[in-house]
């Protein structure tokens, strides 16, 4: 288990937590938590404000390929795959690789990249029973499991551990009181978000041995 930033080349958007907190309503939060059109392609105060493909993963994925030794024979699962952008780019970076993805959003899957759509299915991170133990060389979950309540988050970590030989995930977290304040202003969907030390304690408690890093707005 290691804290490692494999997303260091991922483009960082400028975020204004104060503005978001001032304009977000309870109705916006409720709409976002449906993970439908509003969340992905609706107004910015309900989610992404337009979740569109731009190929940004192509420059990021070589870090994953090198770190985990991915090759054409490898199998990779994306838990919380959304429209499949990462898996689409992974197939370009590593031709022949086997990919799979699950997401809670039927809307996202209906609007997924055409080439990976056959490999995606509706599912919840807390239950990966459709996959056998150690079925994947790598399981990736970016900003997903924190959308579950704590006990379900525990289940998700155990499931990711069960189906993957290696894993990498990112979750909402903070290191300082200032970062905690920014997180609470920015957060719209996360149910489990806490100090990095609390996350590390949770990882140990559930036996998660994969890699991890933090989303801090």
C-alpha cells in the first residue's frame, strides 16, 4: 500500500469553492446525486458542467503502464468509469489490452465512448460480485468510492481488493483545516470524506493493500 500521485500529469482545473458554495442549493445537491444528465452534462453547480472527451488520459496513462507493468495481456477494471474516457485512451496506449468498467449511472453508460461501450455495465462499487477473485491485473477507481456511506465504502474497498491483483484509487480528503474548509464548500456528492490519516486507518482496517492518492480542491 503506497501513497503515490499517478495523476500528476492530469490537467488541473481551476476551482472556486467559495463561489460554488454560494450558488449551490439543496436541489442542486439532490440532482447531482442522481448521477444522471444534470450531473454530467447539466449546469456546473450540479456537477461537471459538460463531461466531454478531450484525450487528456493519453498523457497520464503511461505512468500507470510503467508502474503496474501493463501490457496487451493485462486486464484492467475501472470502477466508476463514467463515459469510459480513461478506458478508451488506455486501449490506444496499450493496444490489445482487456478493459472493463462499471458505473452507477445508466446515463453515463448510454453516452459512453462507442469503442468501449460493450465492456461497460451498470454496477455499484460496493458489489463487484459479477467478477471473480483476482480477475484483474489492475483496478482503478478515481473519485468514486467516497460517494458511498462509510460502511458501503468499506465494502467497496474490500471488493476492489478482492478482484484486483493491484489497485489505485483517489478519494476526497484533506491534510489541513484550510483544505477541510475548501472540501466542505466544494463537495457535492461525497458521503465519506475525511483527513488523510483517517483514510489510511480505514485502508488498514479493511485490508486494502493497493495504492491511493487524494482529491483536494
